[in-house]
């Protein structure tokens, strides 16, 4: 999950700013609405990218903790099954 979220963040980082298409719309009101959308999208994308990055870090840390616990449990099981380790 952590790697997947990191990939999503990279995709968001790779999205360029929406350009100025006011000449392409042919309507001043529509061009203004698009500019508002583009400005809001930039702010929202930055916020979303930060949140996705934070979730990716949390997911990676959780995965590492689960792997560490799994390793410790496996070692404990191996130690309990080892006749030489009975006193440990």
C-alpha cells in the first residue's frame, strides 16, 4: 500500500499546472470559471499530494512494524522448537 500511495503522489507531482486557455473558450465567463477551477485545483492538488505522502509514510512504517513482529514471532517459535534452546 505504501508503494502504491507513493506512486499516486508521484503521478500528482508530475501533473503540470493547468495553462491559460482563456482564448480557447471564446466566452469570458467560461474562461473565468476555468481559471477559478485551475486555481482551486492547484491548491487542492497540493493538499491532496501532502496527505497521500503522509499516508504512504504511515503505511510503510506499519508494514515495517508488521514485518519486525512477524520476524520476532518466527524466531520465538523456532527457539521453542529447538531442543538446545529449552533453557532460553
